[in-house]
RNA sequence: GCUCGUGUAGUGUAGUGGUCCAUCAUGAAGCCCUCUCGAGGCUUCGACCCGGGUUCAAAUCCCGGCACGAGCACCA
């Protein structure tokens, strides 16, 4: 029996589930983040629980937060889930809480201020030896703590460590660092703090404060779980249920990073965060991807620890099935070739009425005027000498003339899309392809061209109407 | 090197000892229908990493190997 949707969460009580999604606000959300947003919000929905959107902005040096990114992320979250997060917290605004627990850690003697250099400590740690700072009493540690906070100790000169065991089998867990000194200015709170918590500490404390019941995170954070569990034991807290997902790679986008994109945008390699070549949610939204389709895709992948590599095609397939019934049809002729129709003494209608959608899922029609018998056809369709103009007539091509053979369909010849010159308007289709932009010029039927609508260009694919000015329609490629 | 994790068709995914000569989606090939290369319908292709063991019975449990990935940052 095929299960639909996500697996059950372990030890979850209906109505009492709290999850969290914790991005670094150094850029807008990407396709990768979409998995986290979708999985967490979907579980929250299933269990009538809550999602905490938490900004992990405790590093202003290596991954400096971007002031605008907070709002972008909230916007992206809302687009994808259709609702606001239940709770929003910014780590940088909750520093006093983390400081309080850090101090408690020192006064209760399960943490200490370590002044060893990183290299030195690593050496000791790798040979399971305690560092000399470890034996200091709480009083001395608290006075060192004050010096750290007063700025008397420079960056890199001291950290606060959590006491674990130096003979733990996994070296990564031995007396791990919880807070360090950063004198850089934080974009949101300025120079208020000299000491900042590291992710493992901040996240652990905040999960406790928010009453998080289930953590779903990348499996690269498995050691974080173990470190944080040791911290929780010191505090006497129970660690949340934790689930993991593996790494996801989308073929078409290769590997990318938010900071890398930020750099490329500054270098003007990309036009902005919504450049259609980028894997950001705003770029995909701009192109016309449907948020429900995107959620369906991630839910279908589910929650597994396998590292996977999927094709954009799969997402596109989910998207097509979501949007097809609501996309009106329009004709876009690429490399247009002008053909003059010869009525060949047959009686032809000079007005055509076409459905907006072949199955009439969208009511309404398009009226085509064929008065002057001049039409456009794609160059490549001229390779056949006998073709059928879709919804109109069988013709035979002779030079640049199209001789009408029959109004009724008489055989299985190729059906092509075409366009009366009288209703044709110049159009430009922008296609993101292999990290480049390809421009395809053509003629499009100038009927009800509404900005921001996604239409299906018959025999071409789906595209978003980005603008419709006096002389040209601008289209942005979605997918085939 | 140490620690941890994962291995089911091309790509994803279901399956937790028999109901599995293994599910569904996507993909590819082909057919039908529709006056789109779209939608719908149908057919075909195609997988349990390897080797042992436990058991009447293993994709499912155990052990070993192999492969891949991650962590071992005063990043998140």
C-alpha cells in the first residue's frame, strides 16, 4: 500500500508539535530551503502544530546577515506555505537570554573560558588531553567572561567551551565551543555585544526556549544533535526528537551558495536575486512556478537521509500538472516566415474563434481576423510542404504561398501553429539555459496579453508575460 | 586518519520477516484520443550494492566487505 504524504513524526502529540525553520538571513530563500519550509510547515499542518521561523544571525564576520534578507525570507516563506510563520524570532534580538545561560554554564561549572589557540586546543583534543583552562574554578571563569564581554579580550583570544569528556570517541564532541568573541558590527544590533554564541549553543538554547518538540535538519548537523544533547544533559533538559534529510542537488543548478550568488550579483553577472537563472524562490516565482506544485514536489521526495540528485524536470512536471488547467493558450511563432494564403477558390471564414483552453477549462474565446490572408509560420515548419494550420485548414506550401487544400482535416499531416499577420505583435522570449540567457524573437498573437499571466505558447511551452508595451511583448520562459 | 550516516529501476520514492516474480511518480520507447511538441488514456523498458549468517521464510534481522556522503571551523 502506497502511503501518501509524509511519514508520521515520532512521539508526536496532535496539537502539541512545535517545529522550526532556521535560515541564516544572508540572502533570500533558495530551492534548497524550500525543502525545510515545506517539510516543517506540512508537519505543522498535519499535527495542528506550529512553526518557528528563526533567524540564526549570530555571525557578523564569516556569514554577515543582510539587512533586507529578513523581510525577503518572511516573504518567501509566506509565498511557499500560503501563511505567515506562527512565531518569528531573531537570534540577535535574544542575546540576553543566551548570555544568561552562558553565565549559568560557567557558574555551575559545566562550561569554562578557554584561552588556548584553536590549533593548540585541537592538538590536545585529538589526543584526548584536557586543556589547562579546564580546571579553572567558576569564579575565575566568570571574571574571564566579564573581560570577554567588556572587550578586554581580543577576537580569537578566548572562547567559552562546554565541558563534555575528553575521551569521547567522537573528537568533534570533546569540549566543544559555545561562544566566541566578535568585535565586528552586527547589521541589526550594532556593537552592543562583544561575545556571540555559535550555532550549536544558540540553537540549543532557543529550541528549549521555544519548546521545540521536533527538529528536522540536514544530516550534516548530526554532530550538532550530539553536542546539544550533551548540553541539554547539563541543564537537565530533554532534547527534542530529531530527524534528518540528506543533501539534495538539482542537476540544472549544480552547486551554489547564497554567498556565492551574492557575490555574482554584486559583480553584475546576475541581474538580481530574481534573475531567472538563479535557484532562488523569487526567481522561480517570477518565472511562474506554482507554490503548491513546489510543495507537492518536496513532499513527494519525503524525508530521507539519502543524498539525492534530482532533475528540474521533475519539478516542472509537478508544475505542469498544477497549472495546465488554468493557463490560457496563445500562439508564439519563432523565426516567423510570412506566407500568403491562396484561397484556391474555396469558401473560407475570415473570422476564427478559438478556445482559450482546449478542454474549455477556461471559459472564453479568442477572435482571429484573417481578412488579409497574410500569416506567419515558424521557419522549421516549412520543411514540410503539406501542413495543417491548427484549427483552420490543410495547406500546401509553394514558395511563400500557402494554397488552401481543405478546411476539413484530410490526413495525418503535421499540425502547426500559425498566426494571422493582422493580430501579430513582436514578442521576445527570454530563456534561462545552462546559466546563460537565450533570447528568442518571434511574433505573438496580440489578444488579451495581460502582464504577469502565465500562458501556454502552443507547441512551445509555458511562459510568463512580463510586460506588454507599445511595440513588444516580453515573455519569460517557464518550462516545456 | 578518527567519528557518524546512507545504499530499492536512468532519477526519486513505497515497502520494517511471508499477502513482493517488489509500489507510485518521473524518464525513455511506442500506441490511442484530442486539430499543440500541452492535457488525458494505454502498453513496454527498468531495481532490492556484494558476500556470509539467522530463519520453514529476508529488500526487510545480524555480521563482514564495498561504494557514496557528511562532521572533525573561534561558519550556519
